C-alpha cells in the first residue's frame, strides 16, 4: 500500500500516546546505509513559526551518526509492532542487521529512509542541535536519575516538512 501525503493540519495524533506509549522510530541515512532506533521521548509543536518535532538522542547511539550526517531524518509511527520496536530499541545497528532481523522494509520518502510497515511517517529537516547541559537542571534529581553515565542527550529540533499516512 502506498503512502499518501496529508496536510499537517489534518494530522490526528496524540503525541503523549503515540510517542510515550506506542513509540516511534527515528531513522536516517542514504541509499547505501540506513539506521534506526526506537524512541519514546520527544515532542511536537511550533517554534520559530515552523511546525517542529524534537527528538532526544544519547551520544552513543549509532543512529546519532546517521542523523548528524544527513540534513533530514524520519519519524515512523506504527499500529502495534511492539516486539519489533523493542528489538530496534535494544540492539544496536553497529552490531547487527537489526532491521533485517525484525523483517522491516526500508522505503524512501523524499529521499529520506522510513518504513513500509509504518502507518504514519513525518519527514523532518534538522534546524538546531544542542546537548542537555547538567548545569541547567533546576531539578538536579533528574540529572542524577537519568544521567549516571553523564551521557546527556543531544536535542534535535527539526522542521516537519511532510506528513505521510498509509490508508
Ligand atoms: C521504548 C524505548 C524507547 C527509547 N527511547 C530512546 C530515546 O528517546 N532516546 C535515546 O537516545 N534512546 C532511546 N532508546 C534506546 C535506543 O533505541 C537503543 O539504545 C537502540 O538500541 C539504539 O540503536 P543504535 O545504536 O542502532 O542507534 C529507547 C529504547 C526503547 C526500547
């Protein structure tokens, strides 16, 4: 089944449920090499007059190298597939062909890799990257709880260029 572009204003999505409970895949790469990782932290909203998505990627993730090397990445959302998303969020693409392992299929939308199995794909263009700074925590307990390894997330803010759904 083919993907169909919709206007972002037609998007029916509860980000708390879709990201927090159902999870998404952050995917980047080119025709030669692609990597993906599961994410359950992130956001969507409006900034600088743009519709944006924000994702948080720890520096050691292999996916980070692909997001850094490309101007765009995709966010894929699914109906179910929790087992597969669990694997893609546990195994590193550095160690295995995890996409092949879960039998997911890469498709390219506007030249950006995403997944045929997705019900919704957002194509996002990077606008801004920074790293969570420990000295900026007003509630220091979050730093202690989430970053014992001092691997503070990179924060990517990206313009949502296109929204694709599958009927
Ligand atoms: C449910 C779930 C949510 C996750 N959310 C994030 C996240 O938001 N940011 C992050 O850096 N890692 C997150 N991870 C961990 C990465 O998906 C995981 O380390 C993955 O194996 C990285 O793969 P890679 O090394 O191929 O990039 C999550 C894992 C799971 C299972």
